[in-house]
C-alpha cells in the first residue's frame, strides 16, 4: 500500500495537527498538506471522493465548495468520519457527512453563495484509503453569479494564495482534459507561487469526455506543456453515474478498464488512474514531510523553551492536593521574601530599566530629597537675622549689652533644630510610601491566589505601619537629644573668636570652586516666535550653569554665572507633559539669557525637578521666598552698629552649629530608618510572615486560585504538553526509510508565454531529431495532424539528447509492441507489460 516503511509518517502529522487544533491556538507551524486547486466543475470533489470511496461532498451547479475543507484520510479497518467541530461524534452514514458540510458552510457563509477562509476539518477512516491530508478549495471563477459579491474572483484567489503560497504545501492542479491546457487557471496560479515546479502535481480529469479522435497522450507523457512532477490522468463518474448512485468501486474498475482498453493510454495504464494518484500523492507528501521535519522540530523546541519559564511556576501546584498547597504556600512566601530583599538591596538579575524603584528610590530620598528639605529650612536670611536681633534684645532686657549673649545663641539654635522635625517626618513618610509600593509590586507574583496576595499585603503593610510609629518616635528622640545639650566644644564649631572675623559672604557658596555638581538633559522653554523649546546637555558647577548641544560637550551654547541667581516654581503649560522650574536674576535690570529675564527649564518628572533643585542648593542657588513683614534688613537694626556686629556673630555661630546638627541628622536618619523599619521588615517577612498567614485563616482558602488564573494555567499547561507531545511524536519517526529524489527540471517556459499552445497535438515543426528511430504509438482516431505519425510528440527542448522522461522516471515514448526499453532512472520501476 503506497510507500511502505513510511505509512506511519502521515498519521503522525495528523496527530500533530490535532494537537494544535485541540488547544485552539496557532503554533505558526506550516504542516505539510496537499491543496487541490482548479476551476469550477473541474472534478476536484470527484477526485477526493474517489480517494475515499464514498459520496460525501456537496453537489450542485456553480460554486459548491465555499469554505476550505481539510480532509485527512486515515487507513483503518472500520469506516467512519469525524468533524473537529463535532468532537466525539462518529458519522457512519456519509449522507450525514454531506449534510453536515453543507450546514457548517451555511453557518459561516450564509446561503448567498459567499465564501469564507475558515476551514472545515474532516477526518475519514476507511480501509480503502491511503494516509493523505488534502485541502479542497473553492473553484476559481471569473464572473459573479446571482447574489455573489462582485469581487468573488479576488476573494477566491486570495483564499487560494493563503494556502498554496506556503512552502510546505503541495499543489494538486486539477484541469479537465476537454479544456485547453494552456488556459488552465490551476496551472497559472500554481506557476505564480511555485515557479520551479517543485510542489506542483498535474491531474487531468474527464479524459472520457474528449472529442472523438482526440486524446491527451502527449500531456500525460509530459511532452506537451511539461511539468517537473508530470501529469496523472483520472476518470471520474459522470453526472449520470452520480445520479444513478453508481458505486465508486465500480467506477474505479471502469476507470481501470478505460485506461487498459484505450489505445492511447494502455501503454501507461499502470501510471494512470486514481489508485496510482493516491500512491504518488502519498509518496510526494511523505518526502515533503520528511524534508520539513527538521525545521518543524526546531520551531517546536523554541516554543517549548519560551513556554518553560511561564509553565515552571505552575508545575509545583495541583489544586486538589493539600501537600502541594502547603508546598506552594511555602514557596510563595519564600519567593516573596527574596523578591522584597532584591528590590531593596539591589540585584543583578531582573533589573528594571524603565524607572527607579525599591532601594534605588529610597536611596534617592536619603541623599537628595532629605538634604534638599533640610537646606530649604534655613535659607531665609532676613527672617533669621530679625529673630537673632529680637533674641539679643530680649536677653539684655532694659540694659544695653556690651557682649554677645550665649542665651540668644542657644535660643536661636534650638529654634532651628526644632525645625528639623518636619523634614525628618516627611522623609519617613516618603520611605513608608516607597516600602508599601515595593510590597505591592512583590505581591503581584501572588496574583494566582487572590486571598494569599491580599493577606500577605495586609500583614506586611500593617507591620510597616507599626514600625512607622516607632521610627518616628526614635527620630523625635534624636531631635530632643540635640536640643538637650548645645555642645559648643565640638571640634567643627568655629567659636566666638572666629565667628566675629568671618565674613558672611564666604558662607554663600560651600561647594568647592569648579566642582561639577550635576550633569543631565534639560529643555529650555522658549516661545515659538523666539525659536521654540530645545533640549540641551546641562552641566552645573559651583560657579556656573553651562549647556551644550549634546553630551559630547564639544559645542558649548552658553555659560551662565550663578551670582545673584534664584529658583522659582513655574506651572506647566496646558498641553505640556513636562515639569518646569525657573531660574532668574535678583537684579531686575539684568537678563539671564539673551533677552530673557528668566529661563524655564523642563524635566520629564517631578522627581527630576526636585533633584535639580537640590543640586542648585548645593551650588548656593536658593529658591525664591515670599517677602515677609520686614521689608528691609536695615529697618531692623541699622541704627545700632554694635547690635549689627552681635547679630553677625550669632548668625555665624548658628550657621556653624546648625551645619554640625544637619550633618549629624543626615547621617543618623538613613541609619535609623534602615534599622527600625527596612531591616526589621525584611526580618519579619523571613521569620514571622508565614506564621501570621497560618493564623489568619484556613490554608485552603488562602490557596484558592482565581478563575482567570486557573483558566490561564490550564491553557498554558495544555499548550505546553501539546508541544511536548508533538516533539515526542516527531522523535518517534524513523529515518531509515527511502525517499524518491526530486525529478529533474523541465522546460516550463510555456507557462510564461502569452499565446496559448494547442492541446491535442503538437505542431508539425516540432518533430524529434532524425537520429531517433521511428516508433509506433498505437492506432489513432481521426485525421492525422502530422504526416509522419510514427514520430511521437516533440522532445523536451532542454534535454534534446535522451528520450523524454516523465515525472515518475519512466520512458514516455515507449512502444508496447517493440522490444522492452532500457531501465530508466528508477530501477524499482518495472516497465508495463504488453496488454492482451
């Protein structure tokens, strides 16, 4: 039967098709198939029915096949049919199969003769078939009939191309013998997608309906309009036979008798007919499948690898197994702790490149946001000097003091230290918010179990909130400790002697000259009339703000000195998505840049704005402050030079001591928060979270999967196992089978010529070379078209020397009454005997 040793190959491919179809998803695998193409009423459906040996396809005039039919033929002792959309139902009566095809077609396309590319999957088991997979496609037409859409020709063409353009699809081009072969729509469209002819097999139908005196011998011998794989002739049942319920077995016997008795075909009767076509298709398909298997295996392996990471989290859990639930709970909690620690401490794997998160954001709060809040407290020079003046006067009372009072210094210092409480509390709140966000991000991996996720997030968040109170109490204790004793003997404290000699202008810039404080991209907002907004590379040093064309820092656009500069908040525009702040000069008569009194600098996020402001503060550029009640510094104490000297001295002392306190607080705040909150939270997650989860409720309720997650898990596992099964199926295929080599190329330039070629006889000029001995090809009916009938059809132009060889390796110009020909290129092929 067909190709022995390879009979199990096509059933394996059918299993692969079922594996992919059962999961309802496309695996992008071009499985080897045979597509049947041809014009309407060319006999495509009859060829398929002859393969099956049953009447089961819809019949009628015009376009009958309106949806692709994927027909899988499987050799089996029992005979029945199955539809993929009717799982579990076996059709024994093939009249019901025909009715189901019609009903399924109308369900999608309606009854208006429209078409649809959605295929119908039909599998037929029978002892009378070879293992083939075919696709019956709608017949090509030119004109819309009745209520068909006007573009029916293009719709059918697009559908055909959708199947036959795949390199893994073999094309069965069906053409009736009573039609001019040069006008065959099937051969034309096959040539478009398969110019080398590697995938095209020609089938000639209706040989019994040719005009009397004519035959298709030259076509079937692959002399006229040759194809690389040649042609096979078949004889289908006539409409009268179909209406008369003629048995297909009887029709196959009549077909065999036709080829044996016809003088033009009897010498090649062994290579004609539906049985031989079945064998050839089976051989070609198995060869093609064998060539496709390596690529098929690599595609499956790549898809399995891509799924393994997602499937891995589902492998250790089974919904109904208590031990699995316990194990899954332990794994989830442990993984949550590991993820939380990685996000806080940082990790080389799974690095987030989109934004800062976890520990990186907390670090930014510690070293950028918190110092920025501290600097903002003490920058109001006029208000501070006014407070110092009032303190000195209140300490002296009714007397005029000759010396600078210590009590005034302590009062001012304590007042400034108390102001540290607000930024410290704000810093803790920011860290708390980021911790809770980190916990929420880590619990996203617990989304498979909503109850577990909610409980875990609630327990950890509650603990963090508890630690928040203790942390704030500890920070307030640090502030109270600073208030309890003013250590004027500190090694970094300047003392009274140095304070009197210190110039206040030296305090303005604390940064090292020419030190680069920050680099980055900023956008200068300028009106469209003046050139529009542009993005530049900015460099902030202790003395200037410069910007360049790009980060190579070769083309400097401008350098702006920092003297007398202030910062100002600017509201972003109505349509703008950027966050803006302004830089201006306190001297109203001076422009900052070109003719602009203020330049507006834009960042992508508010965090970038705050970070740049903190950098400007380090360079001595402070934010603008609303004017308070005191309009001028001179109005406060300009009348008393001695008071001015005392205010200046205490101002320097306060500045020195507050710098010491700020340095201490900046150092202790991150340590306190890390110890009392972050490290404590990590320890709680690792050591106590599991106990809290067990005490919060029933373990079964904690590990209940969500409906969506259960569905996703089932689909993922089904997909994974289907791919693994497909790989296993491919692994079972033996490689010890014999394949038939691809036929040699033929001269198919006829398919590119514009003029049609006569079908029934070649022209007289195309005679074979005179060196070839005459041969008789049997009696011919009708008037001879060539004065030398002993000479057959012309040889293939590309191979003028040896006799023409057809696609199946046998001699095409064989005389049944002469001596046996030489053995052709296929030694297994036995020349046909002389019919009696």
